[in-house]
């Protein structure tokens, strides 16, 4: 199965997070909108530029130069102290928790960068749609912006996220490599060091395209294993996996943005089941139980409504979660509504050891065994190898929805 990879890169993280914190504390100025830097204490000989705003960058200010040099380039430059590391970590963790709603396979590449493996988590949506949704949600819910790279491997996703900034979503699929990547100078290639650039230039290799078309063996002879790596990267080749260490989430959710708005609840129900099945599948992977479920709808006018309800018993059961989610859907949906997005989330998660069985409740072993059997088949043959009967017409319903509202 072709990999579906996103790379999330916070725009100017340390300055952006400082700006958000200042605004929360009552500042009237958004320092992202003025010529400014985050800098060390100039009086203590640690006065260098740690982060810069876009307006400072336009004046020629660069990271790691002295504040003295920066002020010569930009006389009206303002200097602000950074936050404590734990404050930056707080914003990084907020981003991570939001991304966990899309996939469990997240590699925290640095404090402000993440790779997401979305291969089994698209729910019939497109990778580009998910990228745009993440970009928008981070901005609206967390207060800062990200670039999102969209590709079929980690390297291409990383390269894509480094294209035009800030607050952009860029694709770099294999057929786009000649037009988008090969035209760049070799200095723009990820993992190509500064000392290698002049050596390549002396070989007549000026662009990434030149490097891609160079005989691989010549590069290996000149640079050893690194020569092979940069040749593969120049040709968009990367077989590395997203390396993730699962952390227990506070909630698990997923949502689907429809290709066309849906106005009939009968078309929403099988899609709700498909979303619920993936959410409960992930819940079981964490070996957690949910106490609460919520359903979200977004109208064609971008109005969001949601309801939540406690489950009768802490559970991982797809059937029980779906039944409660279906009740919520019927409460939320009003006749004549046009729905463009629907989401399901389970919350108040607990370990199985914390489960408190009611005297009158019964443990549905049959349903639990069914869920585990379906999970094991998905694990062995792929997530979409087996599907529930209630989801069989989902694809056709989506198609009918497109035809009905294609005006």
C-alpha cells in the first residue's frame, strides 16, 4: 500500500509560541506582526538572534547573528526574551494531542516538527484534505500556524513543508518532483551539508535535478554512503518508516470532510459507522475503555454543532459506541441541513483495570470477541480487508451525494 505521509512544521515556533503566550497574558501587540526577534541578553555577551519575525526577516535579519548586527539592518527592531523551555514544550504537546486525533503513528522529529503516517487513517478522505484540515484547526484552536508537507514518503513530505512559508500546505508527489524540486539549488536538499555544496558545484552539479541525473556510482565513489543517500533523495527515494512511540491519548477521534454536502440522515449513518469503527479500533489498540462519546457536525455554512453523552458502561465495543453516536446524530441533525463534515470522539478514557462493572450490567463477551477477531484480520491483511455490513453502501452513498449536489 502506498504510504500517505504528512510533515507538520510550526512556523517560527519559538517566536510564535512567545507571541501566543504574550497575547494570553494581555499583550496588545502581536509580535509576529512587527519587526522583532527573540534574543539572548546582549549585556551578558549572549546577544544573538534566536528567532525572528517575518518583517525582521524581510530586513535581512538572520538566525544566530548578533543583536548588534540585526539592529544595524533593522533600526526599529524590537527584542523580546523567550519563554522557559517548559512553556515551549507545553505548546508542542498541545499540537501533538491535536495530531493524535488523526493518527496514532506520529514521529516527534523535534519540538516543532512531526511526521504523521496517515496510510490507514484517511477514512476514504484524501491526504490533501486532511492536511488542509490540520492546518486550519491548528490556527483556529491553538493560535499559531504550521506548514504541512503532503507526500508518499517522509523525505518528500519534509521537502514540501519547507516550500513557501508561512501557513501553507504543499504537496510533493512523485510526478511533481521535476517541476517543484529539481529546479532548486543543491543547498536546498535535506541532509546535504554546506561543505558538500561547493564540492558538487565543482563537479558541475548546481541543482537538485543535476544531482538526480548524475551517475550514482560517481557520487558513491566521491562521497561514500552519503553519496548514495543524496542521490536517492534527489530522486525522491526514501523507504524510512515513521518511528513512533505511542503515548496514551486523552481522547480519540476522527472526522470526515465529504466531497459534497450531504442532506439526508440515511446517508450519514453508514459513514458514522465507518468513523466509529476506526475510533473504536484505535481505542482497543491502546487497551483503553471510553466513558463518553461525542458527535460533531459541520454545516455547509461552516457552523459547528456537537453533543456528547456518557456511555452506559466503560467500553471498547464498536456496537455500543455506534449506538450512542447514532442517538447523538439524530439529536443534532435537523431536516434540511447540508452537512460537510462529521466527526466522532471518545473521551474520559480509562485503563481496563479501572473498569467498574455495575451489578446489573453484563460483560458482552461475544461482542468483544467479534471486535477482536475483526481487529486481528485488519492487522494481518490491512485495515480495509474486512468491513461491516452497515458500511457496504457508504462508497455508493458518497457517490450519490456528489451527483445529487453537483450544481
